[in-house]
C-alpha cells in the first residue's frame, strides 16, 4: 500500500490519452536515436575475441541503461546544460554543445581509425591507448559508456521538449534500451558475416560524428535527413548483397 501511495503521484498520466501518445512517440524516438549507438556497439564488440562479444554487449548496454536512469534523476541539471557558458565565432557554446563536439570528434577518430584498419589490415601501427581499448573487455565497455553519455544527454534534452512527465521518460528509456539489448546480438552477427556492411556502418559513424560536431557548432542538421541517407545506403548495399548471392548461385550451378 505504501508503494502504491509512493508511485501514485508519478503515474497519474495513465488515464490521460495524450500522455500515452507522448509515451509511444518518445519510445519510437529513443529507439531510432539508439540506432547510432547500436551500430557503434556492434562494430566495437566485434573487435573482441568471440567468447567475450556477447558479454561485452550485455555489460555495456546494461551499464548504459543505469547511466541513463541516473542522468534522468538529475534532469534539472541536464536541462541547464543548454545554457551558454561562453561565446566564440558568433555562437554561444553550452556544455551540451561541448559534449556533442567532443563525442563527434571521438566518433570521427574511431571511425577513421577503423576504416584505415579495414582498408589496410596489415598495418598494426596504433597508439598504446588504441591497442589497449581494442583488445580489452573493460576498454570496450568504457568506450560504449563514453559514447552513450553523448547520445543520452542529447536524447534526454529531446525528451524534455516532448513531455514533462518524468515517469514517461523512464519508461521510454527502459523500453528503448531493452530493444537495443535484443537487437545488439543479431546486428553484430550480421555485420560480422557481411564484411561489406562493416565499411558502410563505419561510413554511418563518420557521418554521425560530423553531424554531432555541426550540431555542437550551432548548425543543426535534421535527423530525418541523416536516417534517410542511411536507409538509402543500406537499401543499395542490400541490393548489392542480393546480386552477389545470385552470381554465386549461378556460378555454383555452372560447375
């Protein structure tokens, strides 16, 4: 009874149809925004030994969920991150902008490094930090959390603009991260089995990194354009994969 009395003030939206629409919209938005993170997690964990990949995905996404829930608990502070702290080049930079720029630079660096390794796998020259993070389970989880921090702050600020109900935000985050947990394994396996997809996914990360930097600098790029470009590229690659399979099937019949 005490638990019900405690939850009652936070669940008054249950009888409000508008709140349910906001919840559904926010869940879909959180899942779509999680695609970027999911691609990064899939590529990163595929660099680990096969026996550690599933564990790294579970630990990384679980820790990311805890971090998002903690960030929601400090939502009043998160919202204040949009307040400009200094002005440069005619743009007032807030802590959110700086976090987005730092996250974008990290993504660009990581994607460029992985593209270089994919194009020239025999070149093992790398920084000591890069080598450590590339082969370490703890390092992989650290990188997942680092990037999830960037995406979490951006998605939470977006959520605040859609609803004032903290309970709706919590539910949306839990549902979205649960979907990420279910989709991470199949996506990582699909990328591992289709090498051409790796380069496409790295290209997505590079584009997302540049978008984060542009957003942090005050040049907002609508997410719809980004996901439309990603969807079109994925469709073209899907057609290429289908064409390659048919050629292999015909060559097999010829022998």
